[in-house]
C-alpha cells in the first residue's frame, strides 16, 4: 500500500479518506468519471449495472440523513445492494469496539464501507484494518475531512468556471470546525487554484490556517473582492451562542452573505453552500435563491461524484 | 396545471393530494388499475418492471411504520428504488426549512415523493414547489386528507358491493380529527353514494359536517339502521381521556361496534376499519374477526391501490 | 401440521422456531445447503435469483442491528425484497396487538417473517396464526431460542472438526440467560456430540441444566480439560454488577478465556463466540484474535446458513 494509505500498490485509489495528498490526476479522473455519470440521473431508467451484486454498507456512527441518502442513491443507481447501519444506536452501545464492529461486517463479505464518524481519523483507522478487497469511503470524520463534499464542490466549480488555473475562491464562515473547508482547501490547492481565501471572525479561523496556503481575511468586503467563487460554510447550531460567537444575528451582520456583500465579488461569481442552510444566518434568502446560486446543482453533482468514487474503487479491486 | 393542483395541463393526474375535487373518472381509473395489480401480490414473483430505475422517496415527517411499509412494498413490487427518510429526526431538526429539504431531494433526481406530515397542507405546499417531472403523493397531512386510504376503502366497497349508486354507508367515531373520514366522505360523494352518514358524539363531529353532504347521527342504533357498509374510525389515544370524551369505556358503551349494534345494519353489511384497531374501544373482537369484517382485505387492496397511483403518476410524466 | 409446529404435513420445514425437536436430517440438510451457498459471498456478483419477487419482513420487536443485518444480507443475496420494521417504536406503541400487527403484514402478501422479540414464544405464537403460505424464522425470542445462531455454530464446528461423533464441547458463561446456549445444546445433542459441557458460576447456570444432557462444571480448568471446542457466551451488560455476579473483573478472573485457561483444552481446540464480544470480560484479546479463534468465520458462515434456511423454507411453500 506504500506511504499513501489511500492508494494500492499500483498507485490506484484503494480508499477515499481525504483529499490531502491525493494525486491531481486521481482527482481529475474522479471528476471526469462523474461527468460521464451525470446523464444517468436524467435517464428514464436511472440505473447502470456496474456494481450489481456488490454490498455497500452505510456505516453511520453519526446521524446524517442527507449524506447517507446521497450515498444510498448513488449506490442504487449503480445497482449495488445497500445496507444502512446507524451504528451509534447498536453494537457500539453494547460495548463492542469500532474495529470489532467493522471486522464483523467485513466477515459478511462487504465490498465497501461508507463511514461517517464524529471522531477525526475513524475512516483511516477502519481502512488500515479491513481486508484488501474492501474499500472505505470517508463520509465525514470529526473536523478532519469530508472528501466527497470537497470533490463535488470541485466538480461544481469546474462545471461553471471551466478551469481552475485563474480562479480566486473565498471560503466564508466557521472554518475552524469545518471538515468541509479543510477538504475544499486541499482540493483547490491540488487543482492549482492560485488564490484561495478564508474569511471569518478570528475565533472561527484555525490559528495555523495560512500554513495551508490560503489568504486570511476577517473583513467580508475585502475577502470577497473580485472573487470568482464564494463558498459559504454551515454554522453549526451549537456555535451560535457559545464562547466563540456573540450571537447568530451578530454573525449574519458581519459574515452573512447578502446581495450587498456579494456585490464585492465578480459579477459572474457563483455562490455555493454544502447545506443544510441556515437562511438568515449564513446567507440571505435572496442570495440562496438568486441567479448566482449553484447550491442545488451541487446536490445533483454530488450524486454523480459519489457514483464515480464507488465505481472507481470497485474497479480497483 | 389549471385550477386543480393535482392535474396537469392535459387534465391527467400529476399529484395525488386529496380526493376533494378529483374527477370521478380519475377515481375510477385508479380503482380499475388497482384491480389489474391485485393479482401481482399472488404471483410466485411479485414484481412488475413498470417503475424500474425510478427513485421513490418516502418522506415521513410524522412516523407511521404501517403506512410507510405499504408504500414501500407497492413501490418495490413496481421495481422502483425506495429511499426511506424519517425527516423528523434529521434536517428539519438542523433548522432547514421544509422546502429546502424537498428542493435538495429533488436535486437528487427524485421521481416521486410520498409525504406524511402532521400539518394540513404540507403535501400541497411541496407539490407547488417541485420540478414538473416530480410527483407528490399525500400519505396523510394533519387532519386534512389521506387520499390513498380513501381510495382503498372505495376499492374495498366496490369489491364487495359491486356498485356505489344504491349504497348506504355509515362512518363511525372521531370524525372531527380524522383525515381518513374526510377522504372517505369526498370519495363516496364523488362516486355517487346516495346516503353517507357520520355517527358519533357531538364533541367528535365537526360542527359543519352536514355541509359535506352527509347525514349526522349521535345515536348508534339509528345511525347504523339498514346500512350496507360500516366504517369504524380509529380513536386516537390522546383523545381517550381528554376534554372531548369522558373515557374509552364510555366511548365503547355508546359507539363501540358490538354484534348487537351491528345487527341494526343490513345482514350482509361489511365492516371496515383503517387500522391500527383498538380492540374493545372502537370495535369488539368478535366483530373485528367476524364474518362481516373486511378489515384485512382492506390492507391487501391498499397495496394494489398504491401501486396503481404510483403507476398512473409515473405514466403521466 | 402434525405435532411439530415447525414441519408441514410432508414433514418438511415450514418454520424455523427452535432446534429442539428438529429432526437430525433437517439440521444436516440446512448445513449442506449452507455449504453450497458459501461460495456466493465470494463471487464477483454475490447474488442468486432464488427468492426474486419474494417479500421478507424483518420484524424486530427488540433492536439488534447485527442480527437484522445478517438476515438482510442473506435475503438480498437471494434477490428477495427486504422490508425492515422496528416494530417496538410503531404500531405496538399505538396499542395494536402483536397478532393484529402480524395479520396486517400478512395481508400485504408477505412471504416470510424474521422475528426478534424479547418474549419467549413470540415466534411460535406468530407461526400458529399466519397464513399457510407464510414462513416464520425465529431470530431470537427472550431466553428461549436463537436457532440460526445454533445452526451457524454447528456449521462452524463441522467446518473445522469434520464430524460431530467424537467431540467434546464446552459452553462457557451465562448459560442461564442465554437463548444461544439453549439452541447450541439442542443442536449438539441432535447431531450426536457425545460430551457437551456447560461451565460457569452456579448463579449463571440453570438449576435443571443437567436434564438437557450436559455435564456441569463450575471450575474453568476442569471444564475445558481436553475439549475440542470452546464456545464463549456473551455476558449481558445488565448482569455485570447485579445480584448474580459480584463484578465483571471477578467474572473475568474465574471464567474469562485467557491463553492459560485455554491451554487446558486440546491443542487444536477452536474458540467460538456469538458476538458482540466484551473483550477483557468474557475473553482476552490475545485469544479472541489468536490462531484458535474462529469467531469471524462464524459470521461469514452465518450468512450462508441464513440463506440456506430462507431458501429451504421458500422451497417448501
């Protein structure tokens, strides 16, 4: 498996755990494959037989109906059998260890695990212990990574902006707690975006964020100045009235995306959000539903990207 | 989409939201189509490929295992892919609006939403906002409507009584809080049943119920006199000891269906109940399990009716 | 149906409720059929069309993600449609009786019920009331029986030990509360194992256990002496600090399987556990993961055994 735990001996994708360290050609291969799947969702019969007879386990140690649903749809469009496990409420509560749970499911001849876990590194840990014929997809681990979200965001940007080499992209909001932001930054850097900015209050930006090769802005007008892409992050409910943030209203006043603030960006800038949105907190409805918003296309592209990841992994068995 | 939000420009069924205002020929077309599906449930291989590759979302904002199961079975018999979402426990609790949730699921290329919601009008609201290729089926909204239940009840009545034009039908119990009763009354009226009665205590009948074209009875013996069909309603647990009703025992004494009370109806009258039954409260076990009961056939017919609705909607894309 | 509620008039398997009283040739037929299914899990396309169009209901009145998952995978590998019902949280809480719930699901043209219930005898009760074309599989009822676990354990023993007629088998731990132990004892006896031992503290062994034809040991070293198979039972969390057991530490000291205790068994003895394991309580990790452990193969074999049971039942319609 070499140094990169995501690649097999041939340098092909064995697991999708993080975008950090993923070779550029693999990222592009996923985006290209996703492009070829995009039309499946628009067909009369939205199915291809690529994963027929494969068993895909949605292993959600942390509840997330939306993300679980996108993986379930993607797997069913590939004709796989899907088993949904909300593990938080079962074996884990019976005192079994994470690795024993996974070892048991592996022994049922699983082909793929889609793993969501509140602890950073959970998907890596699982990937290190599964049999060589099993593939692991990280569907979000703690504050660490959410690579399929990062990839669908890249797909969206490429769809609207064609190429990455001349873009200015701003990621706005609670970068500190966001695995989505981390995956986006790695993806944008890998794809050669020359200027990636993070915008937010000092309390919600990681202290070492500039080490990731991004520019840091605390002022929204300056942060959005002349950007091509605005990516708003979700503000977790539990942050809204905590020590890091005076209030949701205060956040909206300074960092909520309004038409006025968006006017600082390029006129053809696109607006993205990973969802679910807090309207009136991160983003004003007129922007969320406005002509520059590509928030719903992100969802559509997300299915195609997840199909692509699954199909590529299954092909690298 | 003309005045009737359920019909498309050609006057065909686009959504099934309520039986109120549904043209008689569409109701009959559903019943006839259901008849043709009835045999599928008795085959060795209980499947037809009509909806292969379609994605049907069971969107249950209010939990109902039984109703969800009937739709899931109906969809799987049509070879559709089914995605179950208990939305009450997910995105909604994350602060996302109902319409954002639905917009997101639509962007995943859903073909049909089966919607259950505690608020009257929820399915209509969703139907007004989905893309034109998406169909919405109301699986119960607040106290408003439960059209597939009404339709399966009509299927049951036609199965046993052959025609509607000479029937006397009594609906007994908590009409006030019952979306089922409302859908039944509209269906019976639409199909030309000349005499529809509601029977119950004053506190559990809507004050304006006679405006729906029904006769009102507070006395069970008179209400059941010479009827062809007795439809018992479920008494919600939360009503049983509330302000509207002294006690479950009191209710059973006056309105619970016993052999003695049923003797007022015609000798070949059929007894129906939408389930789940409270034995000993709405209905005595000897009647529920007796020769006049068609309560279990209602369930069987319910699958065929839901298959019919889904197949018709998919055909009107 | 004769005296044995599990057999049809031809003496074939109609339901699988318990191993007690099951004819030896039927047990062997299940094991042989399972053997033929073992390779399906290793194929590129892990599916056979034997149960296509059949509707299998997982009726779990008691939550168990692991057991439910094994049945779901087995059914999907046979191409059946699977409906998962966590009944604890639905109709039952609406006041409907167990038999009404089952009658309703039967009316939806179910083919098979997989039933898990906290009350002993629940699966038998259901089997007595379903229509003749419906098959019931007991997936664990109270402290009574868990026949598919017992069968997969026999499959495992036969896989490693080839024949039953000369074996010495020890079942260790909380036999008193274990439906698994009861099913294992009946299976071992039926298959002609000459020496079956139960090992545990007096408080966790049934007072009449010797009537089942087993030898009773309270000392672990003596109980494991020269055995071919060691079956560890799971210690329920709720027993650990109760009246029957001083503490988990105390239990581990006397009955937890360590390399030292295991050294009393034959050098080629196999170690089994139904899972989920409490490492450091019933079993030391070095043994659980050691060369004599066949705990994970048990899981793999469990899928094949459940496929076999379903396929045999469906063939005896």
